[in-house]
C-alpha cells in the first residue's frame, strides 16, 4: 500500500491562492523549525521525515509550472504529463523528445495506459524496419549542503519498454553545483526496434539551509556574540557543515565584522574547497540582574569617545 501523502498546501500551511512570496516565506519559516540539525537526539528522525515532506512540497509549489500541473492532476502530475507526452509522440509516429522520470512508487492505472500505448507504437507501421534511439529522460534531484560536501545517491524510478517503473540508483558527486545538469548515460527511455537507449539528465537543486547561506563555494552565517565577548575577546563554538569548531573572537571586535574559517566551505568539482565566513552580530541581553545593571552603570561613568561623532559630522551640510 502506498504511503498516504498530505496535500502540499497543507504541508506548507498556505492556501491554494497563496502567492509565490507567501509560499517561499512559509517554507523558510518551517525549514528553520524542522531542520534535523537543530533537533539532535530522539526527535531527529521525526524532524528528518517532516523536513523531507516540506522540501518535497516546496519543490513543486515553489515552481510555477509544476504548481499548475499539481493543481490540475494532484500527486500524479508527473505521470499524467508523461502519458500525454508519450501519447502525442505516438500519434506523430516518433519518440517523445523528453519524458519524465517517475519518483513515485505507486503508478497504478498509468502502467496499463503506457503498456497499451507502447504496444501500439512497437506494432505501428511508421517504425517498420527502422531502429530508433530512445528519448532522453529528465528529473530534478534535491540535495542538501551537507550532501554537496560528501556526495550522495538517489533512488529513482524510470519507465521501461513495457511502461512499468523500474528502480535506478544514481550517484550525485560531491561539489555539485546548484542548477548543474548531470548525465547518466544509457539510462533514458529504451530504443525502438533495437535502437540504443536515451540518456538520463538530472537537474540538481540545492535545498536552502536555515543557518548557512551559500555564495559560490563559500558559506556564510551570522554569529551572535555578547558585548563582553566583543570587547574582551573570546573563544566560541561555531557550526560548520561538518560539525562545530572553535573560533577565536579578537578583542575589540565590531558588529558585522567578518571572520574566516579557511577550508570550511563547499568542495568544487575541480578539487578546491571554499571557506566559511562568520559575520559577527553583537547582541544585548533582554533582561539583566541588579548586579549586572550596577556593572553597566559603572561602565557608563568611564569617558568614551562618542560613537556617533563621525555620523553627525558626515550628516552636517554646509
């Protein structure tokens, strides 16, 4: 029995009339809430399941064309589209230029439709005596930033000559780029009358991370620090894609100052590795004790240069 799926709009908590911006905001908010790295221990497996469901919903609703097809066909929009493409190709007496890869395990009645359709194509007079190459297949795969660091595999399903889905495991190399098109030779649609199979092309989409921002092969994050850590210096833990590391905060650090962690970014296909940059954000305690207040009042009595002097000077006209 196929696993029950929740409606993608329900997963993102938006209405069917939601704007693209509302869908994007909902995804980012929930991604921060459900990301497995933020829930260690017993809840991590549950969060992984929710995060996977969330990214699957955003992959469809965040794409205008895919959203239209989902609104029309529901969860089986890929199968319906592939059937229409193959039916049009059969009517024209030639193989379709691009067929979709099925990633759902429950094909159901569409298998019968494809089987009968492909049967007519094999027996049709237009192909008599001619070997024709199979069509190329296209699929989108989502990977996380952590998977970009290590490489990963994905299990897909492709349609064989009878119209039935067949499992296929493909490797995603480390250092893959967002939007990159990977070719898996010979794993496309089967050829006609002994012709060679087509190829499978994978379009890579790197899933946004709730903590890290990617700029090329470099990784950026905002690092909160206390005022006394900025003034006196400190050694703090900083998250990276491969685990937390210690970072020294120099005395006298300023807000928005950038500190570099060499080699903690993303690998590239050429073998180099980017860096990670921590942008300092000096935060103030929302509440303090009586003793802490007394210390701040003592600090206020010391003479300091006016931090707004330069601002006032530059704002003066004439």
